[in-house]
C-alpha cells in the first residue's frame, strides 16, 4: 500500500527522484508511473522506496508490485518547466526590498525564485502565470529564475541600481478628509522610478510621477496624522506628516444660473455650506475649468463643456457633497455685428448700443477682459451697455449667453484731449480769424468752443493740431476741444477791440524820415503795424492810448496814418509832409 509520494510532481522529461511511503514494500519487483516502469528504484525499507520518474505527461498513478500483488495508486503530475516572459519593475535598489511581478507559464507549483544565485526574500504564487517576489539585496544585473517541479525557468534580467534614496520635502495640501480620495502633491527629489507612495502603511489609491521632484497621489482613507513616504529604486524616503481631518461634508444648496451652453465657459455661482478648503468642483464627472472659493458658503466656478443635465458636486476635506442639477442647453451662439458709438473715454461711463443676433438671455457683456458696468438686453438683436474704465486703445466687446460667447466687435478707448496752446492767442471781437490749437488726443473732435460759443468752423489736422475759425466774442475766454474721450482743459484766447485814432502830434513834418509822431487814441496796446500811407513805420507802444512812430520819408503832401492790431485796422488820420523852403 502506498500512502504518499514526495514530490508529487516533476518534469515531463523525467529524472525526478521521488520518495514513496507506505507498507509491505517487501521485495518489490516493479514501480510504475502509469503503465511506464520507473527508470530505477531502490527499496529503502518495508515502508519506503525511492524511484526515478521516467518521462511522461499529465497526471499518472504510481504503483508498486511485489510478490503480494500490485498496490493502490497515488497521483503524480508531470509538469512543464516554468517559463518567464516578463518582470516589473526591471530595476530596484541595491538594498533590495522591491516587490516585483513575474509573468510567464507553469508557475503554479514554484518552489524557488532566485535573483542570480540569491533566493528571493519571499515570494507568492498568484496563479500559473504570475508570481510576486521581494528582491533580495544585490548588485549589477542578474537573471531572475523560477524553479518548479518541471525544472528551472529561463532568466529575465533585473538590474540593481545605485539610485538616490527619495527625499520628500513637502506635501500639499497637508491634510484631507478621512474618506480619502483627494489629490495631494508631493515635492522633493529622487522621485524618478518611484514604485510606491504610502500614507502610513497604506498605499496611495493611485499616484503619478510628474518629474524627479514632483508626484501627485490620491490619498487613501485614513485617520489621525500619518507619514507620507515614497519608495523608489534607491529605497524608501523620509516621511512627511499628513493629517486626516473630520471636516464637514460640503453641502450644495443652489447653482446659478442653473443652465449654460454646451461649450461651457460661463461663470456659475454655487451656494451652500462647508466649502472652505474645497479641492474640486465637478459637473458630472468633468472637473470645472476653474473655481474660486469665495467663502464657506459660496464658490464661483467656470463650467466645463458638457451635455444634458449633470450633477454639480463639491469635494473638500470632509468629502464630496450632494449633487445639484445643472443643464447644458443647445442655444445658438450670440453674434455681434456693430457697436455705436465705437469709441469712448478711458474713464468709461458712456452708454453704447450693441447690435447683432441671438442676444436673448445674454448673461455677460465684456470690454476686453472687463465686465460692462451694467447692461440691458433690449431685444434679440440689441443690447445697451455702460462701458467700464479702460486703457487707451482698442478692445474687443463680447457677449456671453446660454449658447456661448460671441465674436468680438472693436471699441476704442480714447484718451481725454489736452490743449497746450492757441496761436494767435487773441483776435478781433468780430471773430473770423483762424486759430491753430495744439495738444494731444485731438482726433475725432466733435466740437471746439470759445467760451460757451462754438467755433464758426474747425478742421482736425492731426492728433495734435486743430485749426478753428473764431466766432464773435469779447474779453478773455477759454478755448476747449470735445472728443469721444471727453472735454479738454481750456487755453486762454482774448478778444481785442478795433483800435481808434483820435489825433496826431505833430500833424506835419519834413520830407525826410526821422520825425517822431505821437498817435493818440484807444485800443493801441496790441499794435502790430503803423502805416504812413502804405509805408510801415517803426513804432513803440507807450500805452493803450498812445503810440510813438518814426515817420518814414516820402513826397510832399498829405498821407493817411493808421494802426493795425489783432482787433483790426484803425481809422486814418492825416499827416502832411512839407518840403523845406528854397532860396
């Protein structure tokens, strides 16, 4: 009788030495593996026989034959030699300790795993095609093999590397909910090839090596304060504290607006409680494009693209909130065709009219990146908006509605005009003279005023010059220019009365030049010319009521004397040249 066989399996090529235990093994004449005789056998005692298995396949019954007959059979399996096809990871620290996964075939009855000549620290047979093993210490590149009843496998290369031990210098955020599930960022060094991230003794739910200095990991559930460590080819890092907190689970009570365009991009306000420290806002399974925690009860969020009705949730240190419905609508995208006026002051405050199509339900009007001070949807084709302050130059006005954000129409912010000079700075009370204004931001001028009176006409020459025809007036007034950018400062302009001559002294003189003649009258302060007939005379303004002039030479007889000022040309008085007496 056979009670057991050790080992119970062996190579299909035979040659395995097996030990049979049982009873009445007296003078055995044959040992068979199925119908095939053992290659050889030895009767050790009446209770033990050793036999060399012949080649075979599958599972067979081993029997012993003696003079008393043939025994019962015990099962013996022929196993194929193990074969390895892969190892993950393929490298690890010289100190060992790395858990590697071996894949292949015929691994089920493995009796040994070796890294070169060194046995694995431990190993676990997962299935006929997979084994996990803990690498022993080593160096260089070794062949990993698996030994089983069918023999020893081929080798797969595993490299021992002298990699730096990872160092964790920070974890952000430094705390999270007891239920886990939040994403944390680890910073440090030596993260390349990291094989594990642990929160205390618990592996991260998942992790991604971003670079040699950064890893993102999803925290597993936990409690209290634990040490976060990273294991890589160089070993296991120091630990950095991470706290599990019992924070309140966020609650979302409202979402406004409750719908938006399928393309996303609109701003939504969430109200509720427990929002402090929120780490994620999701529309269904899609993360919000961006969000800002305004307070413990309010979050503003930019909706991602989507469709249909989804549940908006908030995740924070305490977990993930309930969901509130938000609907994606297939509304047409608004279109803008024009803006009037197309320009305005940098200080804003002016009202513009936008025309276009599909403007119903518009939720925002933006000048560049700045929201309009206010706006009103007049109809599906028209919106009025109050321009916000802006910087000099063009911006694009856009509108956002349920269908998305429109194209842009150009609007110009115009600087406030300034005047630096007027030439001439005085003129006749009757007006009509041309004045040149200089300054800045004068393009697009819509008015030029002399005091409160509009210029008779004006021409914008450039951004720095305007010519204007002065209207009638009196005294000194301020000239101002009006543009879409506003009203300029004023520059002084003085209206000058027409000069009047009342008398001359002397009223006659010699034919030659040189006689000083005093002209009396009024409005003489701004005298610019003194004429004796058509001949200019040199002169000196003594006061508003008299001017002295040097009479020029001329023929005998009377000549009209007159003066010219910015106010005009005076009346004439007669000056007579008298020839010298002859002998």
